């Protein structure tokens, strides 16, 4: 069973978002996604400062199997990226909700999070996939 | 409806992630493809390759059939147990399949062909066998395991249905047979090891005995990264019916002599060789960060080529690939990955053999 932390928001593309105290969001891929991707060997992240629109392919995770796009879950600015993944992409497999985070964003519309899935809805989506 | 090997239930019990491969439900990995890869480089791993097809050629016409159908020369097979790697070609010189031919007696050759091509291969063999005193027998009653790695033979020897002493005495690219068991010192990983053919009903017992002896179960994922590091071609990816052995690094498997051996595809190969226009088939080491994948364009000073196989090398911790480049292409090139051009260096495969890097990083 994949882990689905209750406090996070999710997209149907299997990304998670965590709202920080300063109003920014941290973005990663879900436990389900990392398991489906297989062992990651390379992560390509967006440039800090770049503007992304919801749905844009803005990062790539490459596993032993294939390259997969990661889509911007909301519209906004990339504030920072997880530099540690350059040498340790396997962190995404090991701790998808922790040290395996991908990037941090500033939301263009603070209400955009409300339109994403909560843990219950994301879990329902996973149940459908099984 | 997917086909399953005699070990399908065993794979599930061992925790395999199952994927479709050429219409077969096969294990991709049993938890970690990378760990499985390292196990084969450092100790021993076992692969279920029962989806591959064992075909026996029984009768005095086996030699004549092979002489007509394969680009390598079956005449090289003089002592029983010798194996030969070769391509079977169409009349345009394109590769119908790559295969290993084993010679056991003048009236008994065995060939092992790929899973994805087995139906067309068997049909092709039967079609050309019609006029000859030879019977083409597809052995669906047999299973095949590959046990590979520096400790593979030592760990497997007490458990194979051929006397351990005889099995351990086998030289590379030879095989021994006892009843329905065959032990061959061949493989697809760049490591020492055996490919074992045995009755399907005995496969599960052998598999469990190997695991109990400390041999790690390995899936198709590790099989692919191991063969890529070893610089070995994958049919359907590095070559197919539109590509000749001259264009996929397999010129060494073409036996031009004797000149009067008229194998199918010979005329087309001779014309291609005379024209001298064959592409270069090379290894690539990506110098920038990223991962090479099959299908990526390669830009060279002499035009555009293509990555035919690519991936991440667990042994080198770098991305490597095989590529077809225009004739005359030099040692430096750029691979286009998602619109960006990254530097790559042409190298001579294998990338890794017997556990050791064979290229400068």
C-alpha cells in the first residue's frame, strides 16, 4: 500500500504539495509515483526564479526504466530546488515526502491549493487504479 | 492472453513486479533492479529466460539448413558442445533474429532464439527445412535459466542435472548435455556463468535451490542494464529486419569464407560492404548529466545518428548507450535530450566486463 499523508494536497498526476508557514509550497512526487517509476537515477529540476504555469512539464525524473515528466501542480514561481538530488536521486524513492522533495514554489493564486485533491480524494484515485 | 513461464507463480512468491515482455508476463525486478545488477557483477544472480525459445534440429540436414540460414558459418562447429553466435538474415541482409547455435551431433543442432521473434523464426526454419532431411522441433517442454556472475558456476554446480565436474570443466561458449538437461557456458551479462536448459517441471526446484545457495533472483530490468554495460545488442532495439549486421556492430559474426556458401542475405551484405557506406555502430558515454534513451538523435560533424539503446550504468554511475552514427563520424558528438544538446563521447564497448570498467570515464 502506498503512503498518503493526510496533511498534504495532491494532483491526479501523482504530485504532492505541502503548504509552508511562509505561504510557499513544497512539491514532490507521491509514494505511489516513486514506486511506479522504479529506482530513480537522475532528476532534472527547473531553474530557481522561473515562472511556471499549472500543467507545464517543469521537471523530469529518470528511473532505470524511463524518463517521466513532472508537471507544475499550480501556477507560480520556482523559489528553490532540492540540490541534494543531483548526487542522490534515490532520495525520491527512499523518502518521497521528506528529503526526496523536488522544488519549492510561490503560488500566483493563494487559493489555487483549494482546487487540488485532499488525501482522501487522492486515496480514492489510487483505489480506482488498483 | 499473456504467456507465462513455468516459474510465474514462483516469481510472484518471490515478490516480483511483473511486466509484459513480447507477450509474456515476466519479472521486471524483485524489489531493486540496481541491487540485482550489482549482485551479478559481484556474486551471482539467476534470471528466468524460459520465454526464449529452444528449437532442436534433428536429422542429417541440420548443417545444410543452418548453412543456408545463418550469416556465421556452422562449419566452425566441429566438436560436440560448441556454440556459435550468429544472425539469421532476410534476403535484404536485414536481421530476422540473433541466436545461439549449439552443435551436439551431425544430426542434432540446437538453436535458442528470442521470445519476440519465436513464431516467425520457427516458421522461417520450417519453411526452409521442408526440402531437407531435418525436423524442426520447438521445445515448449523445456525451461531456461541463466545463472550469471563471478560465483555463479560454483554455486550452481552441485544443483544442475549434469555431472558437476563435467559442467565446471566447460570452456566459454561450449555446452554439455545429459538427458533433457543442458549446461552452456554462455550468457548475456558480461560475466561468467551458465545458461541452463531443463525440463519445465524441474525448473521450480532448481530455482529454489539456487536461491537457497545464495544466488539472487534477477529480473529483465537488470538483464537489460547488464547487457548494455557488456555492449551486447538487443534484438528489436539495436537491430531488426531493416538493419544489417554491418550496421549494428555484428560484422564479426559474418563468415565471408567459404566464398561459395550461399547464405540468405549474402548478396545484400556484399553489396553493402562494397559500397563502404555502413553506419558506425558505437558505444556512447554521456559526459553531461542526464540519461541516454533509445531513439534520441545524435548530432555529429557528419550528420545525424540515433541512440539505439540507452540507460544508466549502475557500475559506472554514468549514462551509457549504443548508437548508430553516420559513416565517418568522429569521437565527439552531441545527444539531443528534450531539446537540449548534451556532450557525449564515442567509446568502444564493452563498457564493463567481469566486474571491471573497460572504458575511461
